[in-house]
């Protein structure tokens, strides 16, 4: 029977330890080279105490078999930045120096494996890397037991700071790491009686030891320069840049995780990939899945191997005490900690059988359409707040969706020869559209984060902040359009919330946004004539902006050699109703009558390139959704589009947001 471990520090805390940014960067460069950079990759990773231990605790060959997951691990690893880098650099240099000296002393003794001596020296002070956890050398040593069944590696770390006199008969690895630590940590240690006695036991003179120490310190300085961990840390440009770097790393880690889960060619292959992700990224060694059974109770599923005794448990879905049932009913993660007075006894039993002192329960969509509960043992207390955790679960769910089997993949014997082949269709399969939308979301998020951080860095300049606000709004508008592509056709979309917006502000935003990217490069002069009496109106701002941009783009394309474009707003009365008119007029060559007569009908565009001939059709549809009307007048002197919108919207969602644009 497995007993609950009494140490509160788990391997999951190791994933929160700071790593050397230079090591991470260099390792990523070698990883991108594939097999050509494999040796250099290993050499880089062994120079970071945290990464070296994390990878050693993973299954053999992990870096070769799981390159996408290794990339995600590196990108998601917290790194020392800003003011914390100076403190980190001091600790790191001690780790490297002791590792180098331990390796050199081991080679001179000829009885200690060089790699083992390096690992022991590298991790001797790992407890100092924990900023927010009650780490101790004993906890670190417990982890090292998994790397050395005899326990000498763990002992070397556990006793590295003990007096040398206590170790006269200890294992050579213990004595070597102790000696290396004393030589590095103590000034003039080579002249002390206890150090000279330890050197004599290794048949070394004080002069030889001093030379090895000097060589190790010199190599450590070279490594510090290589990885940017010198004594004087270059001042940071501010928290904005640090945050930006972390956000970019987070997005790249998500991309790597996406590639990792895409390796699964069938739903049942997703669960081993999930286990690998839990172990590598979050330090979760033990996990299992409970799923609703025929009797309605939650029972152990065989999707992830777990202790067999758990199969005897059946948890009612209405058990308000169990973290599993609460996760399922609330569709939100729940936490369990051993020894709590209010927890369900069944959770205590699950923890005992798993051999963990705490776990997180997470709802998980399964491959057969059911919703189960993932139980992750010894997870960090704040794991459910991690964006990478949520993204990993989302990617797992995505990978578990049933894969459509196309007719082309069926064996020829299974196809009916008398079936008349369907006519070719231009429709894009919905699965392809959904995946494309998913991929587009990542760069949009990166751009939005970049704009936010750039706004923070550039201060309070009103003009700059206004421009950045426009860019941010446009990114969000694109995101909403993209998300709308995959809305199910059989589900009636709810009415969009109206915003109280300034039509004049929308026109001004559009001109300012497109001035340097659309108008000026195409030699188009822009004039705006905005009636200040036009009141704020309850509208869907995105719809009107989309229409106006489409009209402006068409006008620029019509004026091949440049010209003049004018936006006008005014108030008018039509059939006793107060309306706002927006006119977009250009000085282009005009449109033929045959084109004007079917201007708002979906036709094949004669512009070529990526023009689909649907822009004005969509524009009319959007204006009609705002209970408005759009018309066109064209002569050889130019074309004018007139939009009329009622100042009071009927048949729309209620106004719940007050907003006056960016002007």
C-alpha cells in the first residue's frame, strides 16, 4: 500500500524555478537545427541547473523523441530578467564553478564518473533557485534519488555543506563535491587544515587544487559571458520589454504544443501525448481520468494507466464534497489537499492510491463525446491559472475530436462503382476552416499583446496612444470576424450589443488608420467634412467601420493614378425620421451603367488578384443590418456612395455599452 509522501515540495515546483535566458535561447537555436544541432543542444542544456535536472527526470531520449514538447518546455520555462538577473547570475556561477571543479576532481581521482560529478556539483545549491517555495537541500536530494539507485548522487547534494571531517570514509562522490564546494565558497580554503587533509586523501597537493580552482573559475567566467550572465547586468529597458518577451515566449510555446498534439493520428494516441505534456511542462508524474459510467457515477477510465485499486471507486456526480464531482458540475478546475477537514474521503483514498498529497481535478472532453475529469497529482497550487495549462487542455480536446474520414482514404473495394461522383464543389471543408481560424488566432493574440506593451512603453502621448488604440481595435475587430466564420449555421447568433458611438469618430479613425498605409502610398488626398451636430448613435461599430473601409479601398483602386477622396457626414430628415448621412466620394473615372445596375449583386470581380466581387454585396448587407440604406451615383467625374442610417435603431439588441470612439 502506498503512503502519502510527507514532503510538501513536489517536482511541479521545479517548473517554476528560474532558468538562464541565454541557455534557453542557445538551446532553442540548436533545436531548430534538428539533428545537426543535437550535440550542441545537449551541451547547452547541461549548463542550466534547473533544465538539466528537469530533463534528467524525464524518460530517456525525451529530447530526441519529443522535439515539439521540448521546444514548448524551453519556451515556457521562467527565466531571470531585469533586476532578478543579478542575483540569479551569482547563484548560477557558483553552480557552474562547483560543477566544473567537481568534474575535474573526479577525473583526477579516477573513481567517479565525470557526468555524475558534474550533475552533483551543478545541483548542489539548487534550493537557492526557489524564490517562492520552502525548498531545502533534502528535497532536492530526494529528486536525485531517481537518477542514482545507490543514492550517492543524492548524498553528494544533501551533505555538500557538511564539515569535511565528517566525510573521511564517505563515498568518493560525496567527498569530491564537499571539497569542490569548500574550495569555491571559502576564501583561502586551500590553505586550511581540513581542506589539505581532504586533498591528501585524494592524493592531491594544495598547488594542484589551486590550479584546478583557477581553471574552473576561468571557465565559469567564459560561460557567463557566453550566456549573458556577467557580473554587471545591462539595465533593462523596463518591465514592458520583459513582459513582451515573456508573452512572445508564451505564444511560441503554445504553437509548439499545438504541433506536439498534432502528431496524434488517432484519438487514442492523444492521451500518451497528454501524459508527456503533464510530465515535461508541469512536473506532474501521476495522473488518471475518471469518466461517467453507465450507472451515472464517475469511475476510473483506462485512458491513462493508474493504480488498479481505483477501479473499485464510484463517485456520484452530485457529491458536493468530492473535488471530482465539483469539477464536473461546475465545469471548472477544483483542488484537493490531503488532510483537509471538509474534503470527501473518496478524494483522500484517490490521493493515497496515487501516492500524492494534493491534486487538481480538471474537466476534460473525451474522444467519445463524454466529459470526464482529469486528476493531476501534486500539481502546483496555481496551475489552473496558467495560460499554458489551459492551452494544453484545449489542444488535447482539439486532438480528441473525431477525425473525418474522406472518401479518398477508403479502400477501393469499399466504394460503390455504380455511384455517380458528386460534382466538384468550391466549398472548403468546415474542418479546414476551423483549423485555419485556430491558427490565425495565435498571431492576432501576439499582435494585440505587442500593442498593449508598446502602449505602456511609449507613455502618455495622446496622439500615439490614440493611434495604438485604433490598431488595437482593428486587431480585435479582425479577431471577431475570424471567430464568426466558424459559428454554426444552425445556431441563431444572438443580436450583437450596440455601442453608443460617434459616426464622426469612426470616420476620423478610419482616415487616420489608412492614411499611411492606403491613401498616401497611392497618391490619394483625403478630405473630411464632418457635421459636429451629428449625435452619438447606438450602432455596431465594427459593421460601419468595415463598410467604410471597403468603400475607401474601392475608391483608391478606382483612382489608378491618384486623386481626391472626401468623407462627409450630415443630418437629414427622410419620411419624418431623423437620419445621418455619410457620403464617400472619389474623383475616379466613374462606373459604366451596366456595372452600376448590378453594383450590389454578388458577381465575379474584374479586378483580378484576391478580389472576390463580394465587397459591396457584403457592405449592403451590413448596412441593412443597421436598418440603413446604401446607394451609388457615378459619373465620368467620379463616384459617390451615400449611406443613410436612422439615429434610432429598431429591432436591434438593447444598448448596454457607452462609447464615443477614439476622437
